[in-house]
C-alpha cells in the first residue's frame, strides 16, 4: 500500500487496472479505496473518529477530513464540536450542522496498509459478485458455451468467461464423460445469490435445452415461423418435441428434420445420440395425443376432460409399441401433452365393455325387480342409471321395442320407489353419522353426499365452510414423471372446482362468515375457497 501523499495518478491507474481486470465500474473501486483510506486513517486518529476520504476521479487528488457534529454541549470530542469552535471554521454554522475538518496527509503503517488492502479486496469481490449476478440473472433460459474448469465428485465447474457455472452430476447426460479443458454447451436454468457468491446452475438434461438447440439449428424456429409447443425428454435415451407452423406453406416437422435429416442430426449429436420424435402439434387434444403416441397406431380414444385423462385403444399387436420399453413411449407422451394416458388393447376394451354391460344389467335387474333379458334391453338402449329411467319422458321408454305405455309406467314407478328407498337409507345413515340438518339444506347437496361428508368428519355448516376447494374435488400432483391422484372428502363424486367453490361459499354464508350480495351472489370471490 502506498502513502497517501503518493503520486495522484498512481491511485487512478490502480483503480483503472482493477476495474478492467474484474469487469466492474471504476467508481466502485475508487469508493473502495476511499473506505480503505478512511479506515486506515481511523487507526491513527482513533476508531471513534468520523473520517471521510475523497478521491477526485479526474485528478486523483485525495482529501482527508474529520466530520464533527455541531452541538451545544460536547460529550464526545472525537465526533462533536461546540458552536463557537465550529464558527471558527464556518462563521454561519448552526447547531446540527456537520463541520469537515481537513486532515494532513500521512504515511500508512504496515498493519494499517494491510487492513486497507483487505477492505479494497472485499469490496471489489462483492462488486464482482453483484456484477456476475446482475449479468446472468437475465440470461436464464439461454444456452451458453463454456470451458470445463474442473470436475469435483462428478459435478462440473464451467468457465463461462465472465463467471463460473456449475453443472451437477444429475444434470449431465447419462454415461456422458467430460474432462478438464473440454468445451461444453449447457442451458442456464437458475441463478441464485449465495453467501459464497452467485451460483449459475447449468443443465444438459433440461427439456428446454433441446428446444434451444433446435432454435439454433432451425432458422424457421429462430424467425418464429415454426413454434415449439412442448418438449418431453428421457435424457440420453429418447425425446419428443411438438411443433406447429404459423405459415401453411411451411411443414414444421420437415423444417426441424432438415435436408436428409441434417438439422435433427446436429441436435442428436449434441445430445449424445438421444433419439428424437418430432410431432405435429394440434389444438384438438385427442389428435395431439394420437400424434404423441407415434409410432403406435390408435384405434379409439375416450376423453375425460374434467380429470385431464384419456383412454387410448390400440390393436393387440401394437400394445408393446404404444407403451414402449419400460413405459417410455407413453410416459413421454404424458409429459408432452400434460394428460394422463391409459392404454388398452381392443380385446381389453371389449372385455371391459362386456363387464360394464353385465354390471348394469344386474343393477337394473336387482333395483327394478326385472328379469335379465329386460335388464339387458335397458342397458343396450343406453341407460346407465336408475335415475335416468325414473325421470326420462314416458314416451322414450314406451318407444323401446317390445315396451308399451303400461310397461313404461310400471318401470318408472319401480324406479322412483327404489330411489325413495335409497334416499331414506342414506338419510338414516346421515343421522347416525351426526350430520346436521343445516348441511342438508344447502343447495346442491344430496343424501349420498351427506353420508360421504359424515364419513369424512364434515358434520356441520361450519365444518364445510372451513374446507378448501381441493378438500372436496381432490387434487393431483406429479412425482417422478407420474401423476398421483388424491381423492377429495366425498370420494366418488365428480365435483367440478366451480361446484365445490359455490358449495363452500353457500356454507360460509349460512355460517355467517360472509354476507350475500343483493344479486344473490356471495360477497367473497370464488378463489377464496382455497384459502
């Protein structure tokens, strides 16, 4: 460390060199020098002294000053001065002002110089970390090139030029080996501030890494003519990518494949031979899922939009192809579409239909005291429940071949009697469980639902009012690429979120927690049901 009386230009030259080396602003280095010099000066004049150093950024001139607060009664002479003493420096000084008492230049001692050096090093390091964080936090989602600096326990430290990134072992492709000095491409998926400095997390397994590689190889994607709608990867093994073209004259799949497969092959090479299925995206979810299951052929699909689930029927010989090795094909299709996919063969679907037909036939026969043939006749006509028979227009029943009006009327009478008996049984069970009548009075609540509430310890309006929407509808979570379904309290009821929210709001009004508005709507908004 040099004396304070050193060559003025030398301070500026040091600041310029450090700023250039660390890629930080020169003013930050000068401010660090000022703090360091002030700290060194305090070691000479006393630690309680309020000393400030000021370096002129153009001339390098250094001024040292001790700041004193103007007070009526001095309690600490190191930081305070009387009004009379202050007016000898500044005739117009007032109590509460600060007087700057200029100090003469001095030479640092060895310890003071070492301490000042530590201050500068620390401040410069902090500024460098801030610069790295500010630079890379806005680059999340970019693909960067770097040089492997070192490999620690399988984790790879990558020199990015103006920062270091960490490529963890689980973010490398399986069986991929890298050595110090290798050039490597990776995707920035996170940048975090940490006590040891900003951490730049890189990945080669992230689905968007593949999407960005395609954007680099395919001009149509870079220009926005072709859009990547979804990506699913089993890193190092297989991937699916869904694309759509905004220009009807451009084939999105052909654009991604390239002449003789040159474009897709470049991406495959970067991903260590990972096989890639390029799939045309379609707004019709059924068509999109059929495309996603390629190369398997699909005979039939059955959508359950409420639960985002789809049943896919494939030829018997295509089952293993549709599922893929260790379920890979259907798992990637599920990730790509966001829908749960159940795959069955034509034979399995036929057996299931026969089983459902037999179960409904038996249900009608037992509930309505019919013979098997008449139960089969009702099932084959498309009836699925006793409620449908009880409340369908009489002429629809009478129009069934072999039925007349008297037969139809008798069937409806038996159906209504059966429903009344079931209702009575549910009501008795509800009372046994202790579910209050006030819950029964809520709109949209059935006796069967009340029994389910009671079995889940929802026995009063207050209990129902305290529920969240997910408590009634159930919820799904994705874990290890699989969707796990958690049932709601009334298991077996297909509640929509809107129905559940409305029921909870009615309960909150009935419990007096909120007030209904003049138009009959609840004062609270529906999303508060999740609170």
